[in-house]
């Protein structure tokens, strides 16, 4: 189990590096086929890893309180501070703010109808909160239908992928569900795969099939590279057909998971993975400060991207301990709401 936790942290580390890299490339306005390739599985990987740890706990109330502690409260704190107060403070100081939707009191709820945030990566926490609630309802429904674990896994996968395909019909019909609910529907299949892999299979644990991991890694990479394309789960926009979207989301995810399983552990990267939520909610602020400096340095763009990525990531060797010490209740390290007061353990 210790080995499994180590490589899952490593996979989470790879995932958060991909997220930060994507935003670094955005700041340098870099667009290429390789960027589109990474977008095929970057967010599916994050939802898969979140699905690994899904539990029903004592019932819906206990489950909901835990998700409020781990997702909703961090989202609210960093949304108010970085996507509302910070832009309004800059505007008050006479600084031009690109995210005008955040200005004024309406900035407190503007992300719901407009689906834009000054601190963009925060959308994931809100979306993941919605995904957890939808998936909880799916699990309860499946358990009422059948008792067999095999049938539960089969039906759960069928329901979640069907819901994901329904989202494709919404896109084709130009139906937009506000508040990132459509993004949550698009992410549901990958969250379910993570849950199913952990609960109903031994794929993620050491087993006799591990000797075939190098072959599986090559196959998964090849399928993702050949059939993948530009995907934006935040904006619910996909430039490949729904079958390729779901296939490559899974194969790209397994490419990272199986690679991490072979490597087990890497210094720094595994550490970043363990505290990836802290990097997720704050790295955009670092990029907003540092990227203009790097652009003025007139370095070769590839050199600037690599250096900026390294500077941001390694800064968390200092920032993570500080956030653990001073912001534990809003970075999912400690609970704001005591679950035992509301439910029996």
C-alpha cells in the first residue's frame, strides 16, 4: 500500500506539472499540436486521480460535509481572495484588469453565468465538487439496482459514459449548462474510471501483469498521440469526436499512471503531487507576476518556458510549508467543519 501511495503521488505530481506547463504556455501564447496533445488527457488525468479516493462514508451528509471541507471551502476562499478581492484591489489602484467580470459586487457570483475566473484554475475545484455529488447519486442508484460487484462496476461505467456522451449531444445542439455543470458531466466518465479501477480491480496495485507495463505504456501513448486532439474541459469545447475524446482521455491517463507505477517515486515531483491542491490554487498568481519579467528578458522562448516552469514549481519547496502552517483550513489540510458533530462515526 505504501508503494501504491508513492506512485499515485508521483502521478499527481506529473499531473500538476502538466497543468502549470499549460498555463505557462498560455502566458507565452504558444499554440502547437503538442499542446493540443497534452490537453487530450491533462484534465481527465486529474479527474481520474480524484475518483481513486471517492468514498461514500456514513451517508450523504457525512460525504457532503467532507467535500465542503476539501473542495468547496478552498474554492470559496481562493475565489474571494484571488478572483474577487485581488482584481478589485488592482482596479482601485488604477491597474488595468483584464477580467472585468470580477469587478464590483457581481464579481462574487460572475463565474456561474459567465464561466470565467480571474484565477482560472479554480474552476477545477468547483467542477470537482459537482462531479462528486453527481457520482455519489450514480453509485447509490447502481447499488440499489444490483448487488454483484461485477454488475455494479459495469453499470456504473455504462451510466457515467452515457452521461458523458449526452454532453456531446448538448455540445452539438449548442446547449450550454451554466456554472461548469456541463464540464462536470464531461469529466464524470474519467472520475468513474478512477473509482472503478481502485475499488473493483487490482490494476493499480502490484500484480502479475506489471511485467507488461512497458508495452501498455507504449500502446496507450500511441493511441493518445494518434487519435488525440484539442480538448478544453473548462470551456466544454472538443475538436475531436466524442469516441476519440473518451478513448484518448483514458489511454492518456493510463499512460501517466502506468509510467508512475514503474518509476514509483521521484524527489520533488512526488512532493508536489501530495500537495497539488496548493499549487493548483496559487500558481496562476505567480505566473501573472513572473511571466512579464521573463517576456522582457527576451530569452529564446523554449528557454524562457523551461526556466519559468522550474522557477514556479521549485518555489513551492518554500510555499507549501508556509501554506501548510498558515492556511491549513483552506488548503484541505484541516477540516473547518467537524464531521463527527453531524454524523455518527
